[in-house]
């Protein structure tokens, strides 16, 4: 069977790969791609040696003179790869982050294996563009998801959010994106806009869910080790925040994050009950009180919100600096939490 789109009349080589059916009881079946040697060679010198090896011709009346190369990879991976080779803009410039990621996740193992270096770099760049790596990018993504939830005219969240389990799974095959994994685990542990793909969900409910900013997390992609890392990392984040809430003084020396050296204000003419230290401690405890609450995002919300009436400007400034600096400190520790 020839692929409908990747079957060019002037093609001079046929790549043949097997499709593995979803039903285990069914046998794999071959799919053929009639493509161009010159275009493949432009992508990688690795194709030179492979194509120079004498190949048997196709055994049909139409393409009897065209050599056939049997590829060991899955045909679905080659479909995504060849689409990227022939029409890269359709994927690399897709308006949907999740759609682009799904195609790239299929193609990247093949692109990496056959050393298509230029295309590989372009794919990695697109994934990095869609997946937060810095705290600023994380805040921007959260703001976008909030906007999705507030308007009917904005695209669904899956257009701007790449579901985290897919990132974790792809990193096992493509280690070049491993730097994205700690944030993906954090997202998986705390995001409140996700639903598990292993649950049986009514179609009507699912449509409403997606329209209101939800995404489907494919937990079925996670291994037992992934789940262990997820559980340990979540516990580590919560313990760090809990310990800090009960001993803020231990974090006041992190000057590189802009955290004030001292939270005291002896001359304060408008002291709040319990002082600034208790006020901040309560905010930290609140950030881990709800199971799915993102504490890093919560601290930003509290830092940007109005503080209690009567708090003096000096205490207000110190409180905001502490919360913004401490969340930055937490962000730098994610690789250690989810290791």
C-alpha cells in the first residue's frame, strides 16, 4: 500500500515500513513511500551509503524499476518525518503547540537516528519555544491559560500548552530535550487544567472541559520510574516550602534572588498582627494546602495582590521581594526535586 500524500510520480526510491496496528491480534502491514533520493540526501549524508547498496526493485507493474529500501522504523514515524522533510512549515509553524509536538514526537527519533542535523535542530527549537524553561516563560504560559479560561474567542489550551507526560516520554528517546523534563514533572504535579487520559470521560463533558481551558494529560505514557520521580519530587517541593514557612530566617541569606536580608522593621508605625514574618509564613502554607495548587504561581498572585490594610510601605516592599525571590529560588531547584 502506498501512502496517499507521500507518493510522488517522479520519485526514484521507495521506502517501505511497517505499521503496527493498535489491536495486538492484527499483523503489521507495510506502507510504501515513493520519494526522491536527492531530497533525502540533502537532509543527511547517512542516506548516501544506504542508497548506494543495491536494492531489489518493487514487485508491481507500475514501479518495477524503482529500488525499494525496507526501513526498520515504524511507518507512522516515517510519515511524520517525510512530512517534515517535504513540508516543514506545516509542522514547525503550526499554530497549535500540541499538534506540532505530537508530529515532532513521532519524527524526532527517526530524524536523530539518521543524523538529519539541520532538521533536528529546527525541531528541537520548536519544542523549546513551546515548553517553558525559565520562570518568566512559565508565568507567561500561565497568563495565557488564564486568558483561555476567560474568553470564548481564544483557542483551546491545547493550542498553547504541550501536555507534560509527552515531554517526559519523548526525552527518553531524545535526550537533547532532557532539560525540559523537570518543569514537565512540576507541571504534571501541580497543573489544575489537566485531566487523565486513563479515565473514561463522557464526550459531552470532554468538549466542555476542553473549551474551558483544559488539556488531556497522557499518564499512560509514564513508566513506573516516572511515577516514582513524580511522587518524590512533589513531596520534596512541599517539604521545602513547609520547612521554609516555619523558618523564614533560613532563606533570608539568598541575596542572589533579591530576598531581603531582614524582614524586621523596628520603626514600623503600622505593624500587622504577628508581624510580616507570620504573614509570609501563612502564604507559604496556603501555597501547599490544596493538592493541585501551583505554589510558584500562587506566590506571584499573592505578591501582586493587595496586602492587608495598614501595612507600611517598607514591610510591603519586603514582603513582595521575599515572595518573588523565593519562587525564583524554588524554580532553580526543580532539577534537583525531580531527579
